[in-house]
C-alpha cells in the first residue's frame, strides 16, 4: 500500500535526510567557514574588536526580503506547472470518455485513441525533460513503443520536432476519420477536438515555464548581496573564541545559501536534476492506469 504523500515523512527522517540541496552547499559553506576562521585568527593576533553588528542588521533584513520574494516567485512557477499537469490529467480523462462513449462502436478504434492519449502524456513528459538542443534519439522511445504498440509510429513521434504535437496530430487524424465515416456525430467531434486542443495548450503553458527562467540579473545581484553579507558577518561577530566565529558564519551561510538554492531549483519544475522536480513519471502512470480502466469497462 502506497503512503499518502499528504501525510509527509517523520520529523527526524527529514532532519537527517541526505541528498538534494545540502551536498551542493557544503563546499560553499566550508569556504565561508575558512574565511571566518582566518578572521578569528586575525582577531586573536591583532586584538581587533570588529565593527558594530547593527550595520549588518539593516542589510540582513533587506536580504531576507529579497530571498523570500525570489523563493515565492520560483514556487509560483512550480505550482503553476503542477496545476497545468493536473489539467492534463483531467483533459486526458475527458477526451477518453468522449471517445469511448460517443465514438464508433469499434474496439480497435477506441483502443487506438486511448493509446494515443496515453502517448501524448508520455510525449509531453519526455519533451519537457529533454534539454534544449538534445538530439531526438536521446528521447524515451521505449515507452512510446510500449504505449502506442506501433514501432514505426513511435519512431515518427520521437523524430518529430515537437513530440506532443505529433501525437496530437495522430489523434486528430483518427477523430477526423471517425467523423468522415459517420461513426462520430458533429457535436461529439467538436467536444473531442476542444479537449485535444486544451491538452496542447497545457503543454504550451509548461513550455513557457521551462523556456522562460526568472530574470538572470535578479539572481546575480541577490547572490552578490549574499556573498557581501557573509563576508561582512565575521567582521561584526569578532569574538575571543576562535571556533565560535566560523561555526556561526557557517550556520548563517547554510541558511542563506539553502534558500537561494531552493529558489534556483524550483524555477525549473521539470528538471530531474532538481531535488523537487514534479513526479511526472507517477502522473503519467496514473493517467495510463485510469485510461486503461476506462477502456476495459467499455469492452
């Protein structure tokens, strides 16, 4: 039995979890710790008392606001992508129901349409995860062959410039053929066409997110601000203990750099390099299972 994702994981499991953001931050955190250790040694040798921490207080508040704004912007992108995929799930079911209930009384035609809808979702997943500029043969042909049940069609879809559009054209062809053969009345045909068009629109919304990152200048200025703040922090925390300063600096550095990294990863919800990428494999598997159940119920 699969656990309910809404229940989350135990508190301590999350605390000691390893992977994702933390390993990528450790080298940077350690670098700031070494810098703070050098400041601590200089403080012990020279006896310098440091600067007044109130100056960092003002900049720290501004830095926190900027980090929150960037993280919220990235999360909005992630959540919008999830809503678009939720709409893809709904439109896939709607289109399948329309075809199964109002389409020709032909088992082969119905299975072809259901397989095509399943392939559309897998093609969208593969297309969104394929990095720009990658060759078509680096796409997921095995899944397309399994779902479509037609190797030549799977190859044509894989070689297409835009895989979801190739599958959508395949589906449109079969809908038009059913309309010509009078197996699908005009009203049902237009409803099915509308559902198919919405599927393509949802994929276009996902592509807009993938191809339009957050403004680069914002990330550059924010990260410079983080570095300046962390370079000034040991100067304001000068203390007689040689270990307190680097440890305090590393704790603050970890918090600030982690929030920045989270914002960076959330802005591309489809990249499998991100620790919090959307579970598109599970979503496609759910769509495939639902459509297969609908098809089986009509036999």
